[in-house]
């Protein structure tokens, strides 16, 4: 984790289709990049989200906090596709059994 700035390989790209945004995330999600993930996942007039974290290589507590914020924002209309690393972090944090967490 680069504590001096965002991971240069990080990206969070949202594509809107109807009322759903699909966000594809790559690289490290941490304190420096979590805000960009949230912004990409919350465009105006969208009521559902898919967050694809299968290409995420690092996921810290700031990332978990952002994910919880997104789950609250979309209240039952979100699905998250984790990488193995993200799945492990969510399992350790006690979030591994959540209904919004899907196998990708």
C-alpha cells in the first residue's frame, strides 16, 4: 500500500444502464482511493449497483467503510463481486455472510 498517494493501477469505472450502475474496480482500495470508488458507484438518478471487486489486490478498513456506506445507500439493491483477497478481508471482518456478497 502506498501511503503517500493513490495506487497508480487503481481505477473505478462506473457504467450506467437504466437505473443500475456497474462499477469495475482494479488495484488497491484504501484510504487514498476509497472516495473515488464511492463517487464512481453513486451517480445521480441511479437506484441499484453492482460493484465488481474481482480485480482488487488490496482492501483495507477504509475500503470496508466505503462498501458499508454503499450498502446503506442502495438499501437492498446492491451486489458485490469480490476477489479472493476481498472475500478474505470481508470474512475476517464478519461481513462474509451478507446477502449482497456474491460469488463472481
